[in-house]
C-alpha cells in the first residue's frame, strides 16, 4: 500500500496496521505452541482489509463504537475455524498502539528520505561555494566576510545534530507496547515474556521491560524531536527567505515557467517554496507543548492521555513529512547569486575588514590601542581615511593597508570548514537515506 502524508493515519491504513499486528501475534503464539500453527497461517491469510470488507467494517464499528472489537470479530469470521484463536489474550490498546508504531516507522522512513535529499543538496552547495565570498551578518548587520559555503556548513552541522536527536528518539520509540491489559502479560501465563520477545522480533521492534499502555513519553519525545527538527528547518529557511529580498538578492528560487507572483503587480515573482516550508515548520514546532501534555498519563491506562496522543501524532507526523519534502524541494531550487554577494560585500568599501586591519596594527600598538585607532578613524570619517591616518601609516604601508581591507582575502577558515561540511553532509545524507546520490 502506497502511503502519503494524507493517508498515513487514515481509517483504512490504521485498520490494516491492526490486522498486521493480529497476524504477527498469531504467528508468535504459534511458534510458542500457544495456538495451532494452522490457525496462525489462516489468521495471517485472512488479515487483509480487502477480505474483511471496508464497508462491512465501517458498519460494525458504527454499531459497536469499539473498532478493534469489530475488527477482531470480522477477522475471526474471515479466518473460519482459526477465528477461535484471534486476539488471543490481547487488549485493544495493545493492538492500536502497536499498529500506530508500525505506521510511524513507515512515516519516519519517508521523512528521512526527504531529509537525505535536502542534506545532499546542502553538501553540494557547500562544496561548490566553499570559496564564494559574502558578508557574514550578526544582529542582522554586516560583521566579517565569510563564504556562502561556510554559511551552509552551519546549516549542515545543525542538521546533523537534529538527525542525531531524532534517531535517538526514534530508536527509543520503536519498542513493543504489548503487555496485555495492564502490561504484565497476565493472559499469557508463564509464556508472557517469551511471547513479547517473539512478537517484538516479528515486528522488528525492541522489547520493553514494562510493555504497558502508558508509555506515552516515548511518543512525546519523538514529537518533541520533530519539533526540534522543525526549529532547525525554520531557521535555515528563514535565512534563505531573508537573503531572497530585493535589497539583498543573494539567492533566488528557481521557479517553473509560467509561475505568477501577484494578480495585481505584474513585476512580482514571489518566493513560493520557501514560504511554504517555513509555514509547515512553524506549525510543527508549535506541537512540542501539546506533545508534553500526552506524557501525563495515569496509572496503568489512561484513555484521556491516549486520545490526546493520537491527536498530536495525527498532526505532527504528516506535518513533518510534508515539511521535509518541502525543505528538500526548496533547497533543490535554491540558486545562489555570487555577483550580488560580492556587490553587497563591497558596500562598506572595506570597513567590514576593520578587524583585520586592527589585528595587523596590534603587534605594534597593542590590541586595545589598535581597536581604538581604527574605530576613531571610521567614526570621524570614512573608510578611505584609513589609508592616510597617521596612527596607521606610521606602522603599515599603503599596500599592507589595502590588503588588510580586501574582503576576499579575509574569510578565515571559511573554505576549509565548508569543504569539511560537504563531507559531513554526504555521510549524513547516506545515513538518512542510503539510496541518496550524495
């Protein structure tokens, strides 16, 4: 079944995930001799929503208002004599939570595929623009010269941290919450722990010591890390959005032919992809607080917390999927403008390099004195005065002053950092999505 952000948690997808859990339960129980092997085979064969009938299932759920009960009843009927062994010792929440985990794993895989594409693109940009000079900005003002590749290096390293946190949370979350009515495997006798181990292995999940129904913290942590990922994506995209303004113009989106920016202003071609990504990221980031509310569950089972958790997951995971997809698309369409970067860098006529001139003076005057000399010249006049100020020419030649004020010669370790970050991005893209052409 092909899944999208719109269908990952829809009715039919969830029902089929529950059937997958029921089939896996039967197989694990058959392996332990708890039910006959033939019954497990027949239950597995019958555990298909097409076979049960969607309309029949919907009608029964409307009557019972207990969807897992309806599902097991219809599965039992479809499995014939094997139906006597359906849902053997299980409880509703076991099936629903485990089924949701299977869907979460599929969605997480898709999220990582798109993040892999995005990271690979950042690596390419860092490599290609490791030497492309631009103005570094602090407090939204020109600070020191950097390269565009260096800027992207910061994005890459933050994405690496986001991936590490998300992977850690995902590993913890993908644990089997299947422990019967309260988590102690009562209905399975002495084979409870063995059954849990078998079922976890069949579903590719890890085991929990207490496989209870109030393990919401595992899901809450995952949503919080999706929100942290959204924070990173939003930060990167907001920088891109700012660099797209007419006044800066250092990057643009490559839009398809025929794209229109405004119905009333013919000259406008507004950004399309970056704004959508920022909007999705902001919405997802806002779900961190509701996610934390879901962990305040009570005792060994709490339907209130579980209903809230389902609601948060239903919003957060499709949002994360769409955001990651949009993030990758935006970066793919991102087009740097080195000429505009160079023009903006030259706006201060070399004043952006004042630190470099200060450090050239410092061995002769001391750092504090050098700072004051350069600062006072700029404060009283303009950049050209630096070449004639007595306190500077006493120590430095005209060529030395000119070189010190050349932005392209003062980008620090920007290039080497950008190239190292490109390697980091390639490795990260492969971790996120082994099929990525990084």
